[in-house]
């Protein structure tokens, strides 16, 4: 049963409030915070493996949620990893899931996933905090947001090798039920897909950063530059580039050829259903596609404003002008990366429920490339 405290977390009604610390509640002292991160994601991106990077990052969320019987409310997908918080009574199961998913990523995806899990009190003892809020993406899905710098502090320690969860045996299997990467890339409709990360500069006060963030969001909303997924849902395209990756998710102790055959058969059936757009029993493809658009996490806050948006060239120029001025006066640090398409990686507990989640990132480097500009 979900802890009642989670239901007391503030739910933002206006996304423009995401940079307001007063909108966030402190995580209880007996909770744990965790992070996952792909080693050398930049190299994987150069090799054209960004879909694999996204899949490995989302696998952390899928494995944790399944290990906790769906009782995972506080998490953020970051492109090449994830951040999350769990209760003390969930810590052992979470650590086991992290160990298993790290082994799976290395064995079956060919990437290295480092994972860490620490008490939130450690973050507070080191001068940072972890505060949380929810953003309601739709009537069916809400996404957690984090502020306070505690998860950023933990990720830095993870990358320095100061914390880690030991990887499980190489033959260990995480439960990745519901994890899917079978939608094709989403092409920009307005111009370019922008992956944007905006962080407060060290000397920036809360008021300055909050005002700048609200201005950015308002400018994007006024320009109509928001969700890269069309309102009617993503276009139906054969997921040729995703078949091999999805075959690694659908392990089930089957030989590789049987896994691939099963994935192809499932993809063919779903492609046909969505292409025809006809209701089959309780499943309505048109409604499901609309829910995909509604349920995407194209905007979020994780110690920084993070957005994947579809913008015209003029809007991109306006964003750069606004951000360059805010950077020059010491308000923000930012990374802005552009590409032609966006990617979706999905966690779908049930195709018959409207709470399916869709993690959006840029298809040509995305958040990982934007984050490198911050450094």
C-alpha cells in the first residue's frame, strides 16, 4: 500500500511554478535517494546508440517499479539515467533491482550502467536537500520533480566512484515488464526538436531563477512550442530500429531467435491495429495514441528545468537570446541542443489502462548533449 505521505506532496497546477521552492515538500528523513547513469553516454551517442542509452535509463524505472509492485511514485527520467526516491522498507528490494538492471544493461544492451542508493540524511549532512512535488501531465499521469540539490550531489558521488550498488551476477534478470521502445522517432513539425536544460548559477537567488524560468515557459507556450508529440499521438511507423533492442527486453529465458520472433509478431500486430485505427474489444488505438501525447514527460524539473520541445528557428533564436542574457548576468547555466527528431521510451503496465508513461528525449543527443554544454 502506498504511504499516505506521498498523497500529501504538492501537485502543481501551473508549470510556471516549477522553480518556486515553496511548491516543494521535503522528503522524510527515513527515505533513500538513488541515481542511475550510463558510463560514457557521449561515446554511445557518437556511435548512434542513443535509443539504447534511453532504453537503459528507462529500464531503471521499469525494474524498480516492478520490484516494488508498482509502488514507485518519485522518479525522473534523465535521458541517460534516472533519479528516484524510495521508502526505507523498500530499500532492499530497490537495491536488488538496481543490481539486476545494471547486469542486464551490460550483458544485453552492451552499455555500462552505474547505480547508487543512499539515505537522504547523507545528502542533508552534506549541505544539500531533497524536496519533491508533482506535475500533473494529464488526468491519468503525474510526474515527480526534485529540487534542493541532493540528487545532484549523489550523482556527482556516483560518477566519482564514491557510492555504488554492486552489480548482480551476469545471469541475473530484472523484471522489465511493460518497458517498450517500439514507437519510431517523432519528427519535428515546427522546425527543430530542442533539448533544453537550465540550472541556477551558483550566485543566483531563488527569485531571479524563478522569474527567468517563468519567462522561458511563457515564451514557449506563447509560441506554441511545446510537446513534440502531436495531439493525435505519434505517427504509426514500423519500428525497424527498435526490434533488436526490444528483443533484449523480452528475455523470459528464451533463445535469441524466439525472442526476436515474438517481438516482430507483437510489433506487426500493434502496427496493424494502429494503422487501421479500429477498436478491438476494450482497446481503442485512436484513444491510446491521444493518451500518449497527453502522458509524455516532455517538461520536468530535476534540480533544473528540463524540456524537450518542438520549436521554430525564430523561437530557438529568442530562447538563446534570453538565456545568453541570463547567463551573462549570473542567473543561469544552460545547455541547448537541437535535432530533427524526438525519441520515446515507454513504460506501459497495461494497454487497457490510461496511466501508461512515455519518456521523451531528443533523438540526436538530447539531454546528454545539452548536459555536456553545462560543463
